[in-house]
C-alpha cells in the first residue's frame, strides 16, 4: 500500500523547544518541527506573500493543508487587512485528519481561537462562505484526494494569487514535486501570483524554472536553508536566483525529482539554459 493509499494520519508531538505540533505517521516527518506550526506559517507563507498589502479579492491555494496552520494564518491576515473584500482559500489534501487532530488538541494551540467557530464547519463541509460583520467574506473550498489527480480538475478552481506549497518532502513524496505538477499549477495562477515553498532543493527550483516561473530566494525558517519563491512576473521577486545558479545546477547530483522521466529531464535542461531570468 502506498503512502497516498494509506492516507494521512498524525500524532501530537513537541518540538525541541517544547512547542506542540504533529508528526505524520507514514513518513515520520514532523510538521514545522523547528519553530512550530503557526510561527512557520506566519513567517514563511503569510509574511512572504505580502497578503497584508493586497486589496479586493484574493485567492490562496493551500497545497498540502496538513493540520491547518497555513489556512488559519492566512485567515488571520484577512481579518487584519480590511482592504480585502473576499479571501478564498482552496485547500488540497487527501482528507481532513490533520484538521481533526488540531481540533481534538485545540487547547494546546491558542492560535485557532479566532478560527474556532469556523473550524468545526470545515470538518463538516467541503465548501463554505462566511460573512463577517464588516461585510467582507471568507470562502473555503476543500479539494479531497491525491493532488496528482485532483490537479487534473484545476479548471474548476479559481486562479491563484498566492500558492503555499507545503507538501511533505521531495524525498518522501517525489510525485508531488515534478515538472509536470508545476507545469499544471503554472497554468492556474495569475500573472502577478506568488508561489512559496519551504524547499530549497535544486531539483525543485529547476522544475519551477522549466515551467516558466521566475525563481528567487525567500526567507529561512528555523535552521532550514532559504525558502523558494516563484512567480510568472520577475519584479514580484526581490532576490532572483543569479545566473551563476546554472553552474550549480549543472554540477548537482540531484538535478531532478526521482520520478522525472527522461523526456522531461531534457526539457528542464533546455528551458534552464535559455530562461529569460539570466538576462535580467
């Protein structure tokens, strides 16, 4: 039985500094294991996304919902930014066991307080629209299933302004970090969108570049290397990968996801060699 077929199950654990979080049982990966779930979601995804500066309507893809840290942190940012009239979060995951684990241990996670009335509704329904007292609206859409398959139905989802790409590591879930996955995702984003992921892997940055994203460096979270940012529009990124990165890619022993086929490997190499990013 594969990890996807087994589903996602979580156990409550604590970080080295005593912050409660969860461990994914199938892979034994600890979610946000260094700084804790909410701090990482806040600094890595919310702050990097600049959602506090947006206005009007905003669509966030919560890719790898897990135990809901990104979902709740983005909701809090919406509450703070009164210029946003509608926040739509599209959460992707195999099921809701992570949210259920969070709810069952809610006393240990005070950051859910402002979300405490909505979280039970998320467990009961796959789509909801919440009207705030100030007239603004929060929409949540849950897409259940293997992302490799559910992404095939992407035409049914609104185009994304922000993507929080927070699946388990490329080592344990290589099928979720391929050129093909990012190519399909690239076709579902707005031109000024921003994709954010904790991964600093060469193969991930290579796949993103090959799909037409411009790729840059984000913040470091805890003891991790600097995160990765990607956008169809170069000026969105404050610090692009430099042209010298091509040499690092050429020397790397891990240029590609372990599931990349030979044809896509050739495409990635060719696209990186001629990418417009190196001319900026």
